[in-house]
C-alpha cells in the first residue's frame, strides 16, 4: 500500500506559498469547472487531497499533472485559496527537478507555442458555398510570431526561466 511522503509534501507546500491545500473543503467547485475534466484521470479536488496527505509520488509517476490546461478556473472558483492549479504547477516543478519523464505531448505543445505562439495551428473554415478558407482567404491579418520577450516570459511562467 502507498505511503505518504511527508518530505515531498513539505517541498510542494513550500512552492505554493500563495495556496493553502490544507484548507480544502472538498466542495468540488474546482472540478465542476475544470477545462481538462474529461482528460484527467484524477479530478482537481482529488489531486488536492492527495497532495494534502502527502501522496505525491503517485502524482509524480503519472501523466495527470501534465494534462492540466492551466486555465486557472479552479483557482478562481476555489473559496479556500487551495488552488489545484498552483499545486499542479508545484508538482510539475518537482517532477522536472527529479528529472521525471515529461510526457511527449507536453513537450510538443511547449515547442509549438515557442515556435508559433499558439497551442494549435489556426483551422480552416468551410463556407456555406463549401469553399475552404484559411485566414488569408478570410481577409484576416497574419498572426505575429512570438517575440523573444514572449518566449522568455513563457519559459518563466513554466518555471524554466
Ligand atoms: S480546492 Fe477549493 S474548490 Fe476545490 S474542492 Fe478544495 S476548497 Fe473546493
Ligand atoms: S487549471 Fe488545470 S486543473 Fe485547474 S481548472 Fe484548469 S485545467 Fe482544470
């Protein structure tokens, strides 16, 4: 049976000094608005509970924390400032420090954002006349490529700068 890791718990808590996971009420307001709800094997309120009681190794060994879309909705909704988002970011940082394997899909998304500034390439649309148009065809302006400043701030936000 898994055992709590109090040292790791303390380490994660130190990284989230603005959040208070111990105050979590398990009200599930975070989970009810989570953008990645269908993709996460564990829901935000369950992640908070695992961190609260020191079961971080289970989270570090899984892809769960890398699936979060970092939309911050859970942080906004939380009545207790327990903020699953901040905990997830802390666990990601611990995972990188421990050189845990970062999932391929996450690295790919980071690479795409650094290259284009977008998570996904702009999609084409089909008109009522069944004509397929891209942004140029729609008369929309070109999307500017990310600046060095953007890349610097983005990496800082990810905890790598
Ligand atoms: S983290 Fe906040 S919103 Fe989520 S269950 Fe705990 S108290 Fe509720
Ligand atoms: S920040 Fe992550 S965990 Fe929180 S609501 Fe968004 S996707 Fe869900």
